[in-house]
C-alpha cells in the first residue's frame, strides 16, 4: 500500500537555526498537509496546500514557517529561525484524488524535531 | 467553530474486557466527516475509520465498532475483547465539508492501557 514518507525521522537543531522537514506524499494525491504534535498533546493543524498554493493555515503557521513543493514529489516545511517551543513531532499528510477532496488523510510516521 | 472533545484522558482495562472511547464534536457544517486514528507508542498515526455526516449506520470491523449519533453529536469507538496490542492513544477528528476546509480538528486523545 502506498505510504507517505517523511525524512528525517529525528532532527536535532540549535535554536535560531533553519530546519527543513521533508515529505513525499502518496503519488496521486492532490492535497497536502502539515500538522504538529507537542509531546503529550493533541495533533494540531498547521497548513494545507493544494494546486501549488496554501489553501489554509492556522495561527501557529506564522512568518517563520513556509511550505514548498519544489518538484513533483516532495513537500517541505521550513522553519526559518527555530525556537525552543518548535520542538514537536511534525506530521505530513496527503489525501484526495480527482475531485473527491475529502478522502481520509494518510499520515507519514512523523519527524521528531528537537530544538536545543 | 469546530471542536472535538475526548473527555477520557486515560483508560485502563484488563485484557479481554470491552472498552468504549467517547468522542463528542461540535460543528455548524451540515456536511462533515469524522475519523478515528490510533497512535501506538511508536508514534505514527494509523487511520481506523471515516464516517460522513449522512451515514449514521454503525460499523463493525472485527473487534472494533463505531456508534455515530448525530442527535448527541457523538462518535464513540468500542473495542471488544481488548488485547495488549490495543494499547495506544486514540484520537477522534473532525473535518468540515464546506468552503474547502478539509483540515482535521483533533481531540486531545484517550490513552488506552490494556493490562495482561
């Protein structure tokens, strides 16, 4: 069964540094998402992406965050200047084929980001 | 605003007991989707079920069953004859069907511990 893959599985970064989290969505999916989960807390929506642009973003997704689909397969989340509170598990998800946009989102295994 | 409430923070049962995880949601959308995901200790999110707002039929899949009741805005999940491998955090999620709002709103999760 096709999977969403995320790399790296664990990223350790110094505060203030830039970090890029990478995701390869399922190949025929059209909708892409990033979520984060601070340790022990619920999963929170960050941003959704469709047709090469952001379709919705949350209050968490401020100017420090950006997303990109640099080629036909990758979907990245960049944090420009990391803060301690950015430490979390980041999940990428994809969904939807054709016009049926509310198919279940398939999640990657997550990238655990640790800011020192 | 959309909201998902999972009032049970943690439940412990002995193996072979039945257990029900509660989920109550709030939405103004007439079309919406409800989901359950399992998060085992390894951290990934595993899709269990999707239900749309027009389908109130209960569903059974092996030891799992779901009870969707629009009248009480609830979408409860029952595990019959629980097993140790069912130990995980279970998240209920809501997605709206209007205005292209397909982000998931997650509940805070219920940690299920099944003791041998």
